[in-house]
C-alpha cells in the first residue's frame, strides 16, 4: 500500500469510528493517527533488525502521544485507538484487522513467558477502556472485552468478557459492525448473580412462611 493510500485509509477509519472528528484535517492532530505513523516506520526498521533505531522511533512516538506500541508488534488493517492515552502494546502482540481499543488498554505479558508472551487479538475485536489482556493466548474474532476487565486466558470467537479476572458472559459468533461496538452496555455477571441469590432467598423465605403457617394450623387441629 502506497503512503498516500495509507493516509487515506487511516483518515477513513478514524472518521468512521469517532464522531468528534468533523474534518479530514482534524485527523492529523489525532494521537491514534500520529502513533500509527511512528509505529509503521519503526516496525519496518525492526523487521530489518535495526532494533535500536526502531525503539528510538517508537519511544519518540510514545512521548508525543502517550501510546506505547513496541515496534515488534504485528498490527493489521483498520486498527483504531480511541483517546489512546496509556495504551501499551507489547512486542509479540499480534492484532488482526478492524480492531478498536480504548484508553488505558494493555496488551502485555505475565513476566513468566519466553518467546511469544503477548496476546493475539482476532479480527473485529473491541477492547474497552482500562482492560488488561495479559499473556500469550488468543482473543477470538468478533469479541468484546468490557471496561476494566483483566483477561488471563483464551477467549472463544464471538464472546463478551467482563470482570476481574475476566470471564465469558455471552457467546455468539456474529460479526460486530463498527457502529454497534457499544462498550458500555455489557452484561454484569455480579449483578446477575446477586439477582439469582435474591430470587432464591425470596423463594426460601416464602417457603418458610408457608411451613410456619402449616405448623400453626396443625397445632390448632391437635389442640382441638
């Protein structure tokens, strides 16, 4: 892909996914746009084994944007970082096409692995604000990771993950259109569990009341 065509694609992606962008010129001020230019250049240097220069370029981009992408990471087409301050993407991360991540996301390692030690993110995945994906495993295509979640193990395609540690609360291998990537209205497994406990408690309470009523009636019949 030529440089100008790449710029056009980046402008298109950012305008599609951020309604705050009103003109093409605004895109040039966008941290996601800037950091991806630094990353693409640094990644080419990294592939040619110019490791120091690659890190120098990537660190310069990190200082300017608040987004740290290791030059060794592999990132597909249509990648978008919304309000990316605090985003960290590790060296052996692999990111598919049309992935969206939000501020404060970390694609990191656990500190215990060698070689491939960062996650692989499938296509059409959304990772919400503050989520941490730690370790060498795969987040399946068309998945959502809820805000603040800590994901430590494989996620099947089409899943919604929330919580600490993250757990799958919804399955369904259906593609996620970019305009439907709602990272707020996700299932809340804690509230669902509390609701189940509340209903069970009400059932037990009602059963106890019924038993007490039966005992009173039995006692009255015996007294007679």
